[in-house]
């Protein structure tokens, strides 16, 4: 749960920065959010979640 909340926060910050700096239109952000909601109810959603968890564990295992 913490991982998904921090991921949502991170993606929200990225969208905000795109909106402010790169000219992302509000309609584009809305369409992207709706696409994400519809995608989460498809059969590919578990694969996307597993890929995100794998990426998070890979990044969490990096030592500097």
C-alpha cells in the first residue's frame, strides 16, 4: 500500500511538472487518467502491477 501511494504521488508530481513546464494540457492529463482507470480493469492489469513491483524492488535494491 505504501509503495502504491508513493508511486501515485511521484506520478502526480511528474504530471504536475509536465503541466507547468512542458505545456501539458488539462484535457491530455484527463484522458491519460481515464485511460489508466480503464486499463486497470482489463486482463493486463496484473502484468502491469507485477512489472511495477519488479521495477520498485530493483530500484530499492540499488546501493549507492
